[in-house]
C-alpha cells in the first residue's frame, strides 16, 4: 500500500533510466544545444579581437561552466535549482550589452559587470518570481525579437570575413562560403531525418568547415598550440573591474534572463506534466544567478536556460532530469578539453556567418511567435511594440546616435536589448497598470455611485434634453434636477 502511494506521488522528472540510457539521451541534449552554447563566446572573442587560442579558451570555459550550471539546475541544492530537465548555457540576451561594455573597458569590465549584476539578481530572484505579471507576451516577445535583430549585424560581419582590415573582407568567396553553409542548413532541415534535422546546424558547421579546408579557406595551424587537457584558468583575462553604468546595463540583461528562464520553466513543466509554483521558479532563478556570478571566475558569461532543449524533451518524451544532468557532465568533460575549443575557434568566420543568420534569425522568429499571442484589439499593445522596437533599434541602424551623451548613458542605451527592454517594460506598466487603475478608480468614484443615486422610477419620466454631467442630473437648459427618492421631480 505504501509503495503504491509512493509511486503515484512520484514526479515524472524524477524518473531514473540507468547510467547508459541517461548518458545516451544526455549526449543528444548536448548535440542539440552545442551550436547555441559556442556561439556567444565566439561572438565575444571575435568582437574583442582575441586570438584563436584565446577564443578556444572562451569556448572551452563556456562548455565547462554550462555543464556545472546544468547540473545545479537539474539536481539542485537547498534553495537553488528547479530540479527540472533544463540545459543551461551562456545567454544570447547579454551579447549586445557585453560587446558595448567591452568596447569601453575590455573583458575585465564585462566580467565585473556580470559578477555584480548576478549577485544583485540573486537577491531579486524571489521578488521577480512574484512579479512575472509585468512581463506579458507583449514585453517578452518584443525583447526576444530585438535580441535576434541586434545580433544579425554580427552574422553579416562574419559572412563578410570578420576582419574588416583583411583584403578579402566582403569578397564573393567569403559570402559564397556563408551562403553554402546556409544552404546546407536549409536542405538538412527540409530533407533530413528528424535527428539530422535537429542537428542541422552542427552538421552544417562540420561540412562547411570541411569544404573550406578543401578550397584552402580554413587554417588549423593553431589547433596544436596549448594543452589537450586542462582545467580553466581563473580570471585568465585579468581581474574583473567594476563600473556602475556597466553593472546597471547588465542588470537589465539579468531581468531579461529572468524572463527567459521563467518562460522556459513554465514551458518545460507543461511538457513534463509537473507542478511549478513561485518557490520553484525562484529556486530556478537563483541557480541561474549563482551560476552567472561564478561564471566569470572561469572566463565565461551570464547563464540561462536553453529553450531548444525544451522542444527536445517534448519530441523524445524523455522527461527525466537525470538525463539532462548526464548531459551536464558531458559538457564539463568537453570543457576540460581546450583542444576541442581551439578546433571550434578555427572554424572559418564565413561558415559561422551562414550559421549565424539562421541562429540569430531563429531567435527573432521565436519572438515573433511570442508576439502572436498578443491581443491587438487594443492598439496600445501595438504602440508598445512599435515604440520599444523603434527605440531599441536606433543604435543599431545609427551607431553614433548617442555619441553626444555621457558615457554611462551610452553604455546602457547603446545596447538594443537593454533599451528595448526598458521601453517595453515601462510602456506596459504605464498603459496596462497605471492607466487601467486610474480608469477603474474614476469609474468607481464618479460614474457608478452617481448613477445609483437616480431612483429607478425616474427613468420612465425623463424629458428630452435631460442629461447627466459632473455627477448631477440636468435638464436641457443645464439646470440641476433635484432627485428625490419618493416620486417626481
């Protein structure tokens, strides 16, 4: 009797499949998100002008920290971890902001901003779990669209060759290689088996690189430089520096990360068929922030849940969190193999450009899918989206738009994602909370009580021209009509 009751109360995510099946399914999770987890360090490395070995180190560190964060999120500690099958990795949402910070203060400034904002986020996590109502689809969808759009120029730069000083920058050969990789992704997605389709980005990276090597457009001479196996060196790019404007800017990214992870927590709970309350959401957010605060020590960045793996759980019907934890172990192992990171860093930039178009475009597309849930019968939602996106994309289309402003202002608003989030959030609160509350108060204080003062029997004897204004009933000459509860006027 006790055994039956225990089995009935067991959560689907707590199922244990055994070591071999867990690692097999865990590897599938790693392959599904591999392209996504290596993209942010590649973007940051290219934008920072790092060498291939240094970019390889960033990639290895991203894998290592992502594995640790995944293990924390799935297995959990007291008050930390949702204990749901969620894969963690470097968040896309912070890339544009971190590039803006890096332009001013280098990687140490980025690391300092990530640490400080994550510690603050750790304190805010329980409160955010209670105010999710301020982040409806009109806000989250707009922010996600801006994330994708703000990263597309990065993909374009990659497709042209990455190095603006190179003689072949923007050449037909570079753009052709990017187009070839993009075509591979489209064909693999359309005509491949379900497994190949899900791995189309990874396969296209490999095939595009092989093709580039055949035509002499790939350089792997630096792969052998450095150790094959090594633990990440703490603060390899210098001790972090702390700038108030940079921290505030990254704090906005933390709020976006909260939104993304909360959405993924709710989505995976529906797929798994388990209950998620505010306490569990808060535990998941704390895990994000703890991982993000530790991440810069090992040369990585803000951590968040990967949405594509939620889809994999739905497709495979494998709901065990221990499977994803096994994937986290695999990521940690990959992270202590810096030679693998150097191989990834040697992938030709135009190949990354072809992949980036799909990868970043899919982020914008997921935001559009979120905006499809928005009610447009009230034009206010349309105004929120239009103003927030327009405001957020200003620094993208005119990079010098804030050149005359103070440095702290530029750091915050030069990032499309930061400015879009702030504008969407503030407009949503103003339109759908402040004004709505005022209309409700006005209606309750004036309209409803005043009409209740008119006796029902008087409605039948009202004369032409009688009207109601300013809380009083008046005749055609605007004289106030004395209303008595007994009979006539």
